[in-house]
């Protein structure tokens, strides 16, 4: 029997069938991919196609014996829907499509997805990129969230849903794309080196305090300036 995460599958409630969850970066998908997903789902008698909260399209309710063939016919990479890793990068349409977009969230989200999706970490980790303060990518409950403003990016940290939900806190603001991406590198590395097993970023921040976290990823000068 396959386990959760093996070959990109998730065991279903009946403990006998599986959901196959291909990776769809930032939820952007081409028509031919949609046709392929539908054809494969029909061919193998899937119970449903489910659009997930991480903007994947899962083929739900397939038999274990068909999993290998499904992956072969899809020709897509697995989505990391479970496990101790960076699970998903959720991005809104931003300035690419949305009339309210203030920053290019889709482009930045794609860069983050290409670099981080599936990276192994001490705990599960989610990222979101919203092109404006409406936060359609649910950045307020992501481990790291970028929120677009007219002056650049706000960086939010430590959010999560779950049994003990936690709203993200603002770390800094008014960053360029390049500066925001560099800061995210530092945050992920610090988390990787300092978080306990199965601990979310928010739990680490609560343990050491926000000021200490800022010192670690921004430097002493940034914390001193914020306190003036």
C-alpha cells in the first residue's frame, strides 16, 4: 500500500483509493493540460477532479494499481501536498491580469515556486504572494507572505491555519522584487537551521520573539531603526 506523499499521491478516507495531485505552479494551467487531466480521470474511473486550496487539480478516487500509469500519461511533476517541505506557493493574478494589482505577484510567485516547491524543511511551510492589500492569496495565514503596495512588497511571516491558527506579522515593507527574494532566502535558511522538527515558522517566532527574529534576518540596524 502506498503512503501519503509516495509518488505524489494522497490516501483517501476509505484507505483503499488515492488522489493523484500533479503540480500546477501558482495555479496557471494550459487548455491542453486540462484536457489531459480530464481524459486520464475518465480513463481510470476517478471519482472526481478536485481543485484544491493550493490551486492544484487532484484526480480523486483512483486505484493503487493505476497510479503509475496515471503519472505516465499525465507527464506532470507531483505536487508536494503532504510532508515536511515547502508545500505550495499561492499567487494571485496581480498586475498580469487583475485591475487591482499593484505588484507583479504572478511573476514573483512563479520564481518562488521554481526555487522552493518541495524543498525539505523541519516542518511544513507555505508561501503566498498577493499583488495588493486585498490578499487574495491568503498571505495573512502563510509562513511567508508577500503583499504588494504602491511602494513595493510588505513581507509577512509566521502565519498558519490549522488547529492553532496564527496571523502573520509584518517583518518589513517597501521592498523591491530583488530585495524581497533575497530576504526570503535568509528567512528560509534561518528556519531550516533553527526550527525544531514539525515546528512551523510561527512557533519559532513565538519562541524567540519577533525582535530576535528580525535581528537574525534583517540585522541589528533594522531593529533599532524600527524602535526609533
